[in-house]
């Protein structure tokens, strides 16, 4: 996992710096020291401090990163969450990449926290989807967890999710589940099998086929309640589609186990955070 973050950071820095930060190289002598202050300009949940520190350390291992709080902390406008000290040139070169990670991750964590708050009186858990920025899935899903929600599958490789197109090609839900079970046995793996359903008939078939999780896709609340009753705890139930801050409470109260929210990662608003760089001193010559 650490290697995954390392690769993501390296790619992001390479994308931004390219052959060199020509403005900083031209204007900032190597011996100038400074500090950068991370200032919160909006209320929310902070996330990405560990990643941000690694960004700076990748640019210059001698930079000192001091934090006043940890990932997952509630922050308010005006809070200082961290200070980075050392080479001013290194701070400026890493600035945008560091902020990009922290702002996006904090935006995701903030939204996740808000959704979790809406359903905390129920057993429902808010989960994410695969609707992440290409190449940033690990980072996006980390931010979801920091915000207090949970991850669904990481990708196509760690869980079966039988959707309408799979069912159409396989011929039926029963056929698709059987094929997944056979594949699982062949590979000696313990992948969960989830089936997407759109009506109560499909729910019944998915239940009879032995699915581990049944997804209720775009069900009306009344039909969702009937489906939960029909399943009766024999497998886990996920609600999907039409989920927002206005609908999530009522969905959770139907008794579902999971509520997937694509907006956590595909429609997030970055938290407003700035890095104010100040001159410290110069090295003695």
C-alpha cells in the first residue's frame, strides 16, 4: 500500500515539475529558507496530511513537516493544520501537488463525514464506488475511510459484482452466480458475490441463487422496504441510485446494510486550503 501511494506521488510530481520548476529555479536561491503554513479557509474534515508530508519529503528529505492535528480531525475556517519548514525553493516546488492532494482528500472526507452523520442512528454503512479519478483510486478511497465511511470493492479483481449486462450475457441471475461460484472455487478464493437487481422478482432469484450481497438499484422506498423484508437477513443488502443528502436518511431507515454513494468521489468539492509561504533566513555562506 505504501508503494502505491509512493507511485501516485511520484507520478503527480513528475506531471507538474517535468524538466524543472523554472520559475523557482530562476528566482529563489538554494540557500533561502522559509516556512509554509497550511491555512484552512472552510469548515470540514482534514485529510491527506500523511500524503502531503510524503510529497514534501519526496522533493527534499530535509524538509520538516509539523502538524497540529491528524487526519480525520474537524477543522474550521482559520485553523492552521500544519507547517512545513526548510528550503523555500523545495516548498514552492512541492506546493501545488501537496495542496491538490490535501484539498481533494479533505473534500472527500468532509462529504463522507456529512453522509455518515445522516445515517448514524441506523445500521446502514455508507460505502463508495469505483467512480474515482483514474490513477487516484487508492487516495480517493483512503479519504473516504478518513471521513468515517467504508470502501466497496477496490476494483474488478477483489469482488464479484454481477450487473445487468453480465446477467444478459449469462442468461439469468442464477447462471451468473453459479459461474462466479465455480470460478471462485477454481481459484480457491473467497470473493464475495454481489448481484444488482431492479425489481422484487430479481431480488428473489438472487436470494435463491445464494448471493452474498443483493444490490437494490434505484428502488422506490416502498419496494426497498419490501425487498429488505423478503431478504430477511439471509444476505447483506445494498441500496444504490438516487442517493443524496436529502434521500439518504429515509433509505437508511428501510433497514439496508449498505448505501453506495458515487458522489463521494465523483462530485466532490475540494476543501479550501491555502499554503502561505514566508521567508525565514538564509544559510550562512
